[in-house]
C-alpha cells in the first residue's frame, strides 16, 4: 500500500518542476536570439526581397533569424534541385561590419559565396546536381542580429546580387537594432 502514495508524491513533485520550467520560458532573459527583431534589419531584408521577387524568384518561406558573434558561423541544411536557381540574401545589424554567405556541397566543398562587403550579403547559385547543400552565414567582423531569406527560380533568370540592397536608405543601413 505504500507504493501508490510514493508514486503520487513523485508525480506531484514532477508536476511542480514542469510548472516552474514553463514559467522560466516566459522569462524575457531566457528568450532565444531568433525571437528578437531589429526594425532596421527587417526593413533592409524586406526591401531586398521585393527586388528579388520582381526579378522572377519566389520566396521559400524559410526565413532564419539569429545572433552571431564575431567569427561565428551558422550552417543550415537545404535541399536543392538541378534545373533551379537559388538566391540567398541576408542583412545584419550595423554592429556586424561584415556578414558573409557561402554554400557548400555535401562533401564540404564551397560552391558559391557572396561578394558583397558590409552587413548585407546576397548570392545566386544554380546547382548542377540535385542534393543536400549547406548555406552558411558568418560574422566575419563584428557581432549582431541577422536575418536570412532564400528564393528559387528558373535557371534562365539572371540576377545581380550586388544591387539588392540599393533601395535601403543609408540611415536604415547604419541604424542599430532597438
């Protein structure tokens, strides 16, 4: 007869622990970097997204947000098909002085990289083989919030990536997140 009472006690204690950890997730100090927003970064990525879409590419609904410290790299696995081209764009807060995008194949060979300088980056890649690729964002200089979006389109569409952020006012590009 003592076992049922012990089990009830154990369940009550476990339930109390679950309640306190749920409360901890409501604590703003435990929030993840992907939950933070920067109006300057969002405005820059939205403006560049409009340019990409007017050039015939469709969004992939796989936006990424995060925080990178200097020299940190975040990699994400992404399936890509031959016969399709992909555009990746990223914007970071002004404290990140250099943000780089790169794509690697499944063997770890770099197959594409952006040529932009500063906290904005864009690249176009048309894989010759269908497979899994890895898109990386790296904080080459500085640290800060960043946002990344990818798009896909047919192989016949040419797109320059060096002018994607041209419509972002200089004050927006330099403004820190709030």
